[in-house]
């Protein structure tokens, strides 16, 4: 396929790849049949939407898309056990992971129980001292003081830890890849159990918790009682789905769309305080959940106190919410400084090792385990390869990996653990964690690279930039952007459309802050388009576009609405450019 607009090497060194001839034909046919704008049709075609399914796709409803909770194995047992705990007024503990999905899952269950007048104990392990998931000492202690322990976003592989919970029943609500055998529990509800059909494998843990509560609410109605309002808690499910990089497909789209509407009401004190601290001045979108709120909630589990995020999401006290939000914001700033140092070292090491293979990885002594996952994401984005980053301490490495679409990293890492190359490891398709002995690091990464290569990792060009279609500056409007937004929310497995703006002149260039660049561009026919390029001066884009000397450029990026002083205008978030 010829390079789109003839761009074989852009200013960032990438080849531009446009839609295939078949996609162009399908988009044109859709535009003719529906009278919808061409850019929206290209977006829908890229998402695999057929003409007869357009209306349903653009207006998904949770009522139509929510699966029957009982389609998940062990759901009946989990719902029955929770009902029994309520009826007998048993003591309940919630054991959660320390990330956003774990915190949101815990908050969802705790808020639901609180609405019934049933407070429960929250336990979130310390990332450094206890590591991921249930551990025998913690489970033994909780079992001594509780009748039921509900593990959320963890527990599927924790055989020894769950066995230590003598005297208490355990229910697991998880989504991480399961092993050949299940741990000792009353129920293990997990769409990624090996005996599941995979139809709901894209759910995050909070969505699994939500389905359990839907089922329990149904049983309560049948018994003549009324359960708490679950629709009002969808903000937590949306936050977890986006922050955990769950694919925004199927019911996840409906969950996030509904959750964003709930969040826009600003009724949850913790999220309201965090949004204000983060400087959110517009209605929430998936972007805000993934890049503003999620990282701040994660900061507690990464480098601070593990339960800060869950406490923020559950509190009803505005003063406590404000204090927790400010603490998480401060921790996030600290996390970013640590992350920048590790990222620079990891990228330098990976570049020396080579970035063209099926796997890009780096390991360093003393790298903070709380940031290795974020650094792995940065490396994945830079190389379009599955990436693993490991922090080494006293002969053992703890690391995190991030994958690319179509490559199941969790399954590969779990296989390494079964083969004895890792101390432990697991996760899901797009993200995974591992522990490895330092003397097995090299052979483990070599074996992981081989396994990922068999799945096709490394086949795509790291320098290819996929574009959905061409867009003239005069066609970019707030109305068009709002219509395209109906095809969202955009995120994992459903990226926002990227457009090529051809042959424009730079009318004005202004540096914003230390590294950003603001442009005003025009096509010479009267149409203008504002452009923002974040981090421009950390790339070749900033110097070249700022010193354009009258040259014309093709631009590539994503459309967004810029709101300023009550004015709403279209804007291109620039990702790349090429001289004409």
C-alpha cells in the first residue's frame, strides 16, 4: 500500500498509512445510505460497524447490552453467599488490588453495602511490603475477624492465600487470566477463567462486581425488598474500565457512556474534589478518566498509602474528600518525577538492546516498582511493541508489561511462570505483572520474546502512523466533532479517529509553557484551524514547525473541541507532520 499523502517519512520518522481501498468503499457507501458525514463514516467502518447496525451502535443502551450476570460461572453461588451474609448480618471484608480497578471495585461494593446499612472492612495490600493480591498472613488475619471475605480484582491465582483464610468463606470477583485449577473459594466469578467462553473477557473487575450486584438486587426484588440504586454507581465502573485500559467494545461502551453521565452530575464527593484538583473544567470524557483522574487515584497505590484511592471514592465527607484529593495530587507529582527518571534510563537501555524485536524490555537496580507499569506503557507507545520494565532489588525483579492490540501478554507471562522461568506472573491480554529471579532475567525475556513473536508481535512497523481519512480544514467543526463523539467513547481497542489535514500554511506559532506549541493554520482559501501539539519540543516537531519559514505541511492528529472563555472551537491535537 502506498504511503498516505506520499508521506514515507514524517518529521517524527514515521510512514503514514491510510484506510484500505475496501474501507474507503464501505465508508462511501455508508455516507450515501445514511447521509452522515464522511469522517464519521470512516470512523464507524474502522470500528467494523455495518450499515444496518449504525443506529444501534451510535446509541447503545445499557438495558439492551448488559449481559445476564448468571451467564458467568459461579455467579449464582456468589450472589447466594452475599445474600446469606446480609440476612445473617455477618461481618464482611473486602480485599482489593491497589490500582484504580481494585479501588473502584472495592468502593462499588462498599458503597452498595453502606446503602443497606452494612459497613464492611476494606483491606488493600501494600505494593512494596505485600505485593499484588491476597497473601496468607493478611487473609489469616481477616478470616479471624470476619465471616465473608470478598476479593476484588485479585485472587484467581492465590491458592495458598485463600487456603489460609480458615473459618471464613471467600468469594473472588476478578478478571485476570485464570489457571488450570481454581483456588479454594465459595465462588470464583471471572470472565477470564479457563472454562469460560470468553464472551465477556473484556470486562474489568469493577464491571464483574457490578454484575454481581445487579444479580443480588434482582434477588432482593424477588424477595420483596429494594436494593441500592446501582445506576448511580456507574461512575465507578466507567472510571475503572477506562483506567484499567479495558477494551471499549460491547457492553463496556454502554457502561462508560452511562458512567460519564453520572460523573457529570458531580454527586460523588471524592471524584468532585479530585476533578477540581486536577483542573477539569468541562464535562468528563474517557480522556479525563484515563489521563487526569486515573493516574491520581493510582498514585496512592504506586508510591503512597495503598488505600487512599478507595477511601477517596467511598467517602461522603467533602472535607475528607478534599484532603484525600490534595494528597493524591501531591503523590502524583512525585510519581511523575520518579517516572521521568526511570523512563529515560529504560528507553536508553532498550535502545541499546534494540527496539525492532517482538519484545522491548528494560531492567534496572532500584527502579521503583510503582512506576514500572507506566514506563512500560511509554515504551509500548514509542515502539508499537509489547514492553516489559522491571525493577531489581536484592536479586529479585518485580515488573510490569503492556501489550499491543492482538497480542495476549498475560497468557505468555503466565506460561513463563508455569515453565519456571518466573517466580510468579499473570494478568490479562493488555497488561501483566511478574516477579523474576535476577539470574533468570535474560532467559525469561528471551523466552517471552519468542512466545510473543508467535502471536505476531513485532510484525507491525513501529514507525507506521494509521490514519482514518483525509479532512480539509474547512470541514472541521464543533458539530462534526460532536457527531464523531457519538461513535465513542474512545480508548483501548477503540482509538479516537486520526485525520490527515493536507497542505496547510502555518499562520502563527506560539510556544506554550516549556515544551508545548500552539499553531494557527490555514489552507489559503479562507479556512483556518487551530492546532495544539503537547510535548512538541521533546520531539522534532517543535523546532521545525516553530521555525517553519513559510513552508507548508501535512498535519496528522485527532480533533477535539477547545473551550475557552465560553467559546467552543474545533482544534487539532497534533501528533505528526510532514513537509509538503
